[in-house]
């Protein structure tokens, strides 16, 4: 499939350069690299989640036993989030000559969106200390997933652009 920016509406065409979407990708990661990176990201994210729960419940004794801190509660959401990010990485790697640049910014945007439910449950009356731990868990998952994907499933031949 040969996609060119000219095939998009003018409003989208103006946005593409700002996002470095030029359809001039380097060699994208292989499916096996992405699968390995996803598996590593899932395991490490679950470890980070568990550590943050332990730390959070020791620092804030009042949140010990908080419902969202059970492995069965956060594990499924963590796995789903890592899988979605892992599916997105090779897509991003195929649409831009600067995939790490774009993927990093998408990770920031998605993190902001994923923090909204945390804010909602806080405004709905959940303890702020527990919500802060949940937010730290989100940030840890994003960091681990981003690093796992870009390091273990790298793009090759990425051009360096200095503008």
C-alpha cells in the first residue's frame, strides 16, 4: 500500500508535517521483536505496579487493602494497555521517518487521557493517596512500555533530521 500525504484532505495535510507523518519510514521492527518487547513490557509493568502498591501502602497506611490495588484488578488493565501500545508502535514506525519522536508524544497524550479516570474517581470520593498511587502506576507502565518497545523492537536506518 502506497499512501501519500496528498491523498488526505487539506486540513490533515497541514497537520502531517507537524507530527512528522511523512510516510518515509525507516525499516520497522519485526513482529517477533514487537512480541518480545510486549512480553517484557507486560512483565516489567506488572512488577512496577506491584512495587508501587507495596511502596504506596507502606507510605500511606490508610490505603492498605484499597480495591484497585489487587493484582486481579490492575493486571488486566495493564496487559490491555501494553498490548494496545505494542500494536501502535509498528504502525507509528511505518508512517513516519521519526517514529520515536512521534511515539513519545503519543505516549504522553495517551497518558494524559488515561489519567482522566483517576481524576474522576478522586472527584467521586476515592482517597487522594490511593489515586496518586494509581497515577504513579500509569506513569510507570508508560515508561516501561515505551522503553521496552523502542529498545527491544527498534527501527533501523532512522534518518536524523535537525530541524
